């Protein structure tokens, strides 16, 4: 993984010192709330219902065991002993005292982490496929390109005050695990007809109250031109983006209002002017790529025979392998997901004690590396298959072996009214109720891949617009109601879900989910997935059953 040089470290340390003084001046009354607000947002600090919330960047989801131990330590000393992982591979502290945030940032800087540009109208944390570099179907590892983008975008003076927040995702294969079509810019590594590898660039995707899929702005871009083309897009957006209405300020609205063809013309004209100034040479690309070389894998790992034997002998282990383990590109290795969707805790939450355990397991079984995912889970990317049983036993002992990846209970859920000042409705209690209603794992496995996404407001942090089942909390004269959508997807077959009908009262939400599943079971063809069934029959059969008695 990328390691800071002395320039990186000095930059982060200087920011901590600067923010410490800004916080001191605010607490002393020398800065007003209005003056302090953009300063704290630049450093990832929001003010929520009960306490400030600090969002910390995890570039492309990659963490070392040392960093995870530091996160655990910070959560114990400055928070309530747990952290929350988000759909953008970051983590959040929900209870820090405002006056302690400079100390937290200093602690983070000591392990090469920060909260810079994790909020505000700027270029946010660049994300990627959580299986980058280890999945067999990959054209090329996208993480070096994410790091190049990170270094270009951090503290970029021209893009510190954009019309609205701006998000970029990069993937290296056809399986889209990073929701690139729902980003302001999505970047795909592709191969052209001549066999050269470059980038397909999408622009104008986004969620929130107006979900839109990104459109292709360039089918093939040479690697050397990546930064110049991104900068051209940002310059055009900075000029055209709506600043009179924050709900229309995202680039998705800019593209929709001007049309992709006109935006492409403007970007290409801008690109001609700056292309040579930002050209990436091979030396710079190689400098970054050296941090992402393959480790020394054990060439004898594929000789193991115990893996199949242990599955035959232990049904619980076999179930976990089926749901939470995926193939690695190296024979004898596997990729193991750690579900943060235990029925006993809110989705995405993990305790300090569990983080310490995960760090230890990463050192013992996965070359000291942990990754965060877009579905609010963690994973160990380089586990010998011979070690999987021992890993599972340790995870099982600490409530970290929930075998539910890609099942109905592996739902994405925002903090909702329990924490967030923007929310209209609760999310976490409903997620718990759904988990309790669908507690039979064998039943869940029979249902197959079902992605529920539950948000407490239109901002859509839980991506409800692209859930197979999307649930959105709305306020109706002080009461909590929920709108359902069906048939969404954030993957390579991306689609926006179709509204089911009028909103459902809070006390009927879980029963509505049960009804939707019952209809699916009746209509599905043999082994057909939920999304396939919805796309085949449409939403009307589901709608008729849900509203039959109303």
C-alpha cells in the first residue's frame, strides 16, 4: 500500500496544526459559527443531532493493521468504543467532542491517515473495487490510478470550492463493485482495438433526490492523459455548475441541463488547452505503481487439501465459505469478507475490541492488510485457503463470522434519525427488525442475492435508489413514512429502482418487506434471482399485493 514520503507527512502535520489553531479560535469566540463551518468541513467534521461526527478518509478502502489498531484506540479514548464504516469505504466517529478533534487528527496523522476533504464542496475520497489487485478477472490494478488521483486532488486550489461535492471511482474490470455509474466521474480501465490499455470515462452520475446514471464522455483515454482530462471536466463543471440551488448543483444536473454532447465539446476544448501541462510520464506512473506490487505469495499454497476436508466436516464453516469467501487470482489463496451485519449491531458498526482482533487476524493471516467495502463490510484479501478454518474459528468466537454476504440481511443502512441531523426518519431500528424477521440463514440462502438499501432521507447515503429493494424514510407532518422502490442496481447492470407506490407507515415497513419476498417466491423461476424476477415481471404484481388491503 502507498506510504507517505516526507512531503505527504509534512502536509498532513501542518494541516493538523492549522486546524488546532482554528478550533482554539472558535472556542475562544474569535471565529463565528459561520466562519468556522467551512473550516471544520474541510477537515471532515459535521455537527449532528447529539454530537459532532468526524468522517475519516480511507483512500480506495485500503488499511494496514497498524492503522486499524490506531482507529480502535482513538474510538476508545475519544469516542464510545466503536466506529461506523460507510458506503464510500470511509469510517466515521459519531461522538467526538469538538475540542478533541485536533488531537484525533494528530493521532491519525501518526499512522498516515486524515479527514481532509471527506466533506465539503470539494473532490472527496477516491474509491475503487475492494477486490482490486487480487481478483482474477482484472485487466489491471486500479489502485495506483486512485493514488495518482488522490495526490492530484488533495488541496487542489482550483477545486476547493466547487458548486457541490465531487466523487470519483476507478475500477479495473467489468464487474462493477464500486458503483462507478453513480459517481460524478467513473473511470474504467479498458483495452482498445489495438490492445492498448487506457480509460473509459463516465460523467454525471449521482444519487440523492435526483438519481441519475453516468454517461460516457470518452470511450478511450490514454493513461498519460488521465489527470488532464479529469481536470478539464472539473474546470467545465466549476464554470457551469449551479450555485443558486444546492439540489441542482451536482454535475449530474449540469450534464442533464446542457446535454452530454455539449459537455463533451466543452471538456474536449478545455482539454486541448491543458493537456500537455498535466501529462503523466512513465516515471511518475512507475513511482506510484511500486507501492502496489504483488507480495511474495507462497507458491506451495495450492497444494493444500485440508480446506475441502474441513468444509465437509463442519457445516458452519462450509456455510461461511460459500457466502463470505471468494476466489483469489493466486492458486491456494482466498479473499475473506468480514460481515459487519451481525443481527446484534447496526449495519457497518464495529467495536474497538473487534477492530483490534481484526488487526491481529490481518497480521496472522492476510499480510497485515484490511480493506473496507462499498457494502459497509471489511475483508482480508490474501488468506491461504489452508488458514481459512483457523480464521473462521477466531471470527466466530468474536461475533464476526456472520455468513450473510449478499443476502437480504447484508443490507446497507444509513445512521438515520438516531444520529444524522439531515435525516427525516429512523433507519437502524428498522434494519434490526428486518434482521430479526429474516433470521433463518438457510431461508436467506434459498432466496439468493437480495440487496436492501435503507436511507433516512433524500440524500441517499445508503443508496436506496439502486437497491433491489430500496427504502426511503420521509417525514409526513411529523410522522415517519417510507417509500419503496424495486429493481435498482449499482453494479455493471446499473439501474434506478422504480417507485412501488405511496409511502408506507413505519409500523408496516417490515411486513411490506415480507410481502415483497413472498411475491418473489411465488413468481420466480427456478433459482431465479430477485432482481431478475422484478425485471421480468415488473413492479405491478408486487404493488398489487402490498396495497391489496388499502
